[in-house]
C-alpha cells in the first residue's frame, strides 16, 4: 500500500501540529468579523485551541487504528466513510483559508497587479509535492522550519513594543455571545490540525504519543497566538484592526519604517508563507489518508491531487465574481465550521466508549 506514512518523533509532531494550528488561527481569521465589536482574539483564539484539544482527547483515548479506525468501529464501514468525508471538508477548508489571506496580501502589497490565481499557481505545486511525499517528509520539514518561523513571528510582534498602549485593548473581553461566537469560529480552524494527529496515529507511534503531541502542540500554539494577538491589540485599536487584512504583516510597517531592517517585512512574509504551505500540505495529506483508508483504497496519491484541487478552488473562490454565494458560504463556515470535525469525532468517541465498556468482562 502506498500510504506514505513513515514515522516522526515527538519534536517533529509537536512542531508540525503547533505550526498548523498557529497558521490556521492567525492567518485564517476574518478581521471584519473578529474585530468588529472589540478585540477579544487574544482570549477567544487560545480558548478555541484548548477546546479543540478537549474535543480530541476522548476520541484519542478510545481510538484503535486512528481516526479512520474509530469511525469504522463506531459507525460501520459505510457510516465511517461518510463521517470521514464530512471531517475531510473541515480539513480542506482549514487548509485553504490561510492561503486566501496570503493571496490577498501578496496581490495587494507585494506583487501589485498580479492576478490571485497566478500567484496561487506558483504556491500550490509546492504544496502538492510536499503533501504527496507523505507524513514523515511533512513532519521533518516542520521540524526544520518551525523554529525559524516562530522566532520571526515573535520578532515582528515584539519589535512594535514602542507603539504599545494598553488603552487600545478596551473594551476588554467578556462572557457574551460575541466572544462565544469568535471562540466557535476559532475552533473551526484549531480542531482540524489537532484531529489530523489522530489521523496519523501510526506515523506518531500510537495513540499515547498522539495525546502527548496534541497536548504539547495545543499549549505551544495557544501561548504564541495569545502573544501575537495581544501585541496586535496593543498596537491597533479594534476599529483599525477590523479594516486590515493580515494585521501581523501590517505591524512591520510601524516597527521597521525607521529601521535599517526596512525590507525585513518581505522576508517575514515569505517565512510565514512557508509555514502556511507546510500546514496546508499536512492537512491535505491527513484528509487524503483519512479518505483513502476509509474507502479501502491502496494509494493516497489520487486523494492528494483531488483535495489539492479542492483547496485551489476554495482559495480562489473568495476572489471570484460570485460574491453573494461566497459570502454566504463564509458566513456559514464561520458559524458552523467547527461542527464538521467536532460532531463526527465526538459521536464516534461516545459510541466507541460504550462499545469498549461492553467488551470489558464483568
């Protein structure tokens, strides 16, 4: 079977999952929605990561054979294939969304006048190649690049310290429907990268390693997300943040405009784009593996190419002329996207727990 799983260790798995969660949360959020009524992102997004971890833990505890095996045991072969297809939608959407943010910034601020699709045609072949190489290659790439990417993020955020003002954080986050909605929206992008670890249970060396890797990745990414979003809130009031695409990139213009490192912003965005490509490849491969195993196929390659094409379509759809349809789809996914992964996983975990309890002799 050509499933291209391989094996990676704890450090590579943690780097990969943390990078994917961070990329999905920081570069996927819709500024107009996230900062419309105040900046609660530094509380809501880390909370979304921890909620995603709690959703994953019951499934990881009872799984045998990864997420595909869990679905098959809980729902049967046909039902498991349906559940895998539903979860794959969440994986593909989480893979595509950061790409749209980078496309917008690259087309408007870096390669002015170049069509979105043309920029994506330079990025997607690399993503497809990495995904096709398999889980071990993706994990080792993440281990090599994640440290550099995280350091660049910390430098970009910390370099704006002279501009920090605590008053810009007001109004402070409170327990209300708006903050709950932002947390739910963040869960839609945090859960797929963590659930993908369970999909690659064999590549991580068993479910015990999945649990350790997921917990470490969630903690690391939550701290980085909190620091980044807090820095953005200290630099920009929420009224300005709501009008910025990829605020983390814009922060460099404030901090570096009087510096000898004036063009460091271009280097940073290419580093972050590298992280986005690795994260996208990870989610595409994980969704492909889930579908391949669930449908009893023997080669992951057809699924990789098919889902990569789906990512391309998702990423370019937001810049198409069908604004109403795209706007409706974005609004729907923002509100209910977490359900695509959470509901099948929680149901499968519940059924698996009941069946596992029945197998224990009295």
